[in-house]
C-alpha cells in the first residue's frame, strides 16, 4: 500500500486531479453549497500570479461581480499557495477576478484554500481556469488548449475528458490557429465569428474571404459556400476557329506547295489573310529566302 502511494505521488497529480482539487467547473457552484475556506486572509497579503496568462479583465464584468460581492460576500474561496519569497503572503492560483472585484467592493479579508502547487501546476491551473470563463473568445480558448498540449504534454482526448468538452470542439478550435494573422485578428476583435473562421480554413484565399465577409456582412453559410468554390482559373485562350476553305483556296495552296516544294497554307478572311510556308530544314529556308529576294 505504501509503495502504491509513493508511486502515485511520483507521477504527479495529473490534469483530472488538478481540476478536482481546484474544483473548477463550467458552471458556478450553487450558492447554498460554498466550499469551506481554510483561512481568512487580508486582501493586501494576497498577490496575483505574475505568470497568469489572462491579462484583460473587463471593467464592466468586475463591477458586476463587485456588486454581487457587496450583497452576498465571496461565496467561493480563492485557491492560493504560500508565496515563494514573502512570509505570511499568498499567491493566487485560481480566483484573481474575485480578488480584483473584492477590492472594488472594499472587502478587507478573503476566504482562501491553500494548496501546495509547483510553479508548473500553478500555470496549468491558471490556463484551465481561463478556459472556463464565459467571455473567452474562440482564439483565446484555442491558444489555451495549444499551451496545455505543448507545455504540459496533454492530448486532445485527455483535455476533452478533463474539461468536459467534445474532442471535435477542441480539434475545431485548434484549427483556427492555422489561419493567417490578419484573419485571426478579425476573429479576436469580434469582426468574425468562430463559424466564419472555421469555414475559411480550407479556402484558397482566406484573407480575401475574411475581408469580404466583414465588408459585405456575409453569413456563415455564405462563407462556407464561397470557401468551397475553387480558385478562379486563368481564362483559357479561345480555341482557334476552324474555317472551311473553298475549292479555289485549296487549289492555290496545292499549286504553291508544288512550286516551292514546301507546305503552304492560306488563311483568308474578308479582304486580307495570312499565307504560311513551312520549311523542313535550313536548306529549304535558304532556298525560300533566295526566291523571295529575287522578287524584289
């Protein structure tokens, strides 16, 4: 039994265990069942994680949360770890929005749960927590999945299971990262939806299609249809029109061919036309040139 415990500790918590420990969920817990805090800590002794991947906190959303905190208090405690360099201080693992909103609401102490996380686990949990945010745009969510996969070695299957997402949802979002930077920018600022962007992935020219979609207000269905349309091919040169030659023209061609010993073709149209003499080798070309020079 002891060996199993030791082996399990050596393998690390794992993604599912981290999520269970922090108790992250796609939907908030009922207010009647808050988690029991381990400690009440003064706000000034709590610091945000400097490696927190989420940098933008919408002021309106923070004000709304602050209003809720003024009325009901902080329902769910923050997850923190002991600060690596400051005694009696704590670093936020999950719950920075609550910490910021609490300061707006002028709350002086916050309930916390202390966990012994490594630097790597803190970052991992921060990324996972961000994925749960309702205001995360599709590109930010895709980048979070990519970071979890590249930095921590998680597979799409593992992420789907731990985060209660479908594998196709994760795969479709990751494909957005293959789009050109300009298209990603339009998706990031809300000019395009994820549906628009997904349809552009296989388009011959996604940048042009993105610009058209924004300028013309195209629907996702419109973009899907245009993305499947093959690239316009260069216009083909019209096939030469075959002109039926009359008997006199054919007879003249035969007479000239016999006189020169070379193939002669006459293409007559209207008042003018073209006479073509085909030579077989340089000797024939030389004889033709001599004959033409004598005409002068």
